């Protein structure tokens, strides 16, 4: 909202300022939910802690799923032995085509069940889809959960700055243009570059949003604000169009 207000004020009258207000946003954010039922065995990270992509965020007790996997694996081994036996009997003309086909279908069915059982075992460990930080916990150690229960919210380490700029900047602003940010909360200077330009101009304020990818994000958090300056802006980007002088001039012949 702060960005929009600042951008609106600066866009009035079709004038531009080379410095604009920016809002820091996470490129990725999501709610981590369970895909299986069970008891939470481990919570790997607490609120505010950072993690790498692929790190185990939550572990669910997998005893029953592992047992089911082993049972189906044994069933598959039995089906394979039965198939092999039927194929040998068929070579000796002691088994018909139907018996062989049914034995092969039994192997395929057991193999599919084993894939499903292994998938459930894998779902007992919930891994981070991207590098980031825990934004909030919604479950506790030892809690019994069911599929789709929310466990935590996470935000990514990659950050963008969202800036509302005057629409007439589109005459010179391009993707990959440099942006210099001064973060309000920390005073930290950060460099960035434009990665996206909005798809439509606001017809009321004559502004458009852009997004700049931050080159350094270690000390920054989503929700921070910054002053964004554009070193590639033309010299007149911060000045109003000069109006012709219409002040009446004294008549020299009258003196």
C-alpha cells in the first residue's frame, strides 16, 4: 500500500522522479502441508531460522508406512516367482497363455503398489522446495496430523523490490536496468536490476509496477521498504516539463 501511495503521488501530472519508494518481497513463499497422516517426529527449523533447498523441514513417524512398503515388496517378490514359474511351465507346454498373462499382471499390480508405498515413505520427510526461512510454525512436535494439515509457512531467500513508477518511464526503462536501493529499516545500500515490468498501466494514476532482483539479501527481510534510484534515468527524469513564459513583456516603444 505504501508503494502504491508513493507511486501515485509521483505519477500525477505525468511527471517523474528518479527516486521512488520500493517494497521488499520474497520471490517464493508457501505453506508447507502434510501429505500423509501420522505423528510429527521432528521439526527441523524454528521460526526465523534459515535453511537450504532440500533440507528436511518436518519428519513424520514412518513406522506403519515402512511396514507397508516391506509387505508389498514381499508380495512383489512372490508375484515375480509365480510369473517365472508359469513362464517355465509354458515352455514345457504345461501352462496356458492365460495363466502366464495373469501371473504377469500380478507382477505389474504388485509393482504399482510398491511404488505407492515407497511414495508414502518418502512423504514422511518434508523437504524444503527452496532455500529460505521459516516464517511461522502451525504444528508442534508430537502432534498427530492428517493430509493437508498446515505445518509451517516459509519464505525464500531470493528477494525482489516492487516499485511503482510513472508510466512515462516506459520510454526509457528496460529489463536488466540497474537499480540502487537504500533500505529504510537498516540503511543498507543494495544493488539490484530490473527483472519484470508490469503488464498494464493504471489508467487513473498513470503508473506501472516493476520488480527488481536484489543482488544481496543476507540482512534483508520481506516487508522492508527502500528508496529506489535509477542511475540510467535520463537527466530530465526528475524535473517537470518546462512551460513557455506567457508573462506579458513591457512595450519598449512606450518608453
